[in-house]
C-alpha cells in the first residue's frame, strides 16, 4: 500500500479531557496460503494478539507497520496490503479512540513458535512475547477486538 500518513489528534468537538484519536497499525501475518495466523499471548490482555502498535507522528503507515512487526516479533515484513481501517473505542480506562489500520502479508516463516524480546521505545520494550500459529478460521478469543477482519484475510489470500 502507499505511504499514507495519519497523526494522533484530539477530536475537534471533544473537550480536552475527552477522547483522543490514536493511529495504530495491526499485522495479520499468515503462512501456508493464509491457513495459519501468527499470534501471541500477553499478560496485559485476555485473548490472542497480533503484532501491532502506534504510528509515530508523520510516519507513513507502511513504515510504521514494518517497524512495529520487527520490534514486536523480530520479523521483517514487506509488501503487506491494507485490508481495513476503522475507529475502535477502548472501553476500559480513559476514553480513547484508536484509528486502526489492518494489514495482511503471507510470510515465509518456518518456525512453529519462538520468543522475542520487544525492542523500540514503547511501553512494551523489554517484555517477552511468545509467538505461535493458529489455524484459520479460528474460534480462539482475541484481545482488543483484533480479530475483527480475519474473514478478509482468507479472501485476500
């Protein structure tokens, strides 16, 4: 996808202490013709997660995606295709709206599971994520509604 840019901002009609919009990228990384999805579990949330993270100010979305995938999983991803964007409201904690951009890439990764220590400058730096694959479609529960566009992944393959 092109190098679209999104910046975090407070909604123009919201009071300063109300919802802010935070741009995020989320990676659906699959293998074997999109029959398996790369996931990890974290003690921070119930359910599975996929590599994801916050877009830096003025950072193109595809660059943010590649950076977040590398920081969170140690993998390099190139040629991911944006499949959906939405606004998702965090229900627990302070009112926050996330402008989420979901990408899909089928990758050539033979490891069935591995551990990766998160790099970068975010709050997850230094945490260890345990990665593994789940078969698609899956009935597994995902944290943060990260499974909202999994059906698109199968049709994208």
